[in-house]
C-alpha cells in the first residue's frame, strides 16, 4: 500500500529502538514510511519490491528509448540478401 497509515508509518525512534522488528515488518508488508518530527523523511522497501520497481523503471526507459528511435528518419536500408552474399 502506498498510502501512509498507522500500520506502515514508523518514526526514527521506532527504527532506532527496534531495527530488526522494522525490517521484519517491511519484509512482510512491503514498505514502511519513516517520519521524523511528524514529517515523512524516507521509505524503506522490501528488497523484492525494490527489484520490481527497478525492473519497471528499466522497462519504461527502454520503451521511451524505443519510441524515440522509432521517430528517427531512416534511409532505404540494405536488403538482407545483399549483405548475406557479401559475407557468406
């Protein structure tokens, strides 16, 4: 869940006093928001969630790059048969 709730919000004090418990909660819940003086300061993500986000970002970057390349004007090209005759 991406919305801070009582269940997934922790403070700096919580983190300091029970780091292993916080890590276990993150492992089970997926993430935890860390607040300091009633303001959000960080998010701790489950490693699997982080990997998934990295893969999604990479896919989106690849898609964006492909869209840019698709718009690039290309020449007539060389038929594959001509290339194969030269190298085979």
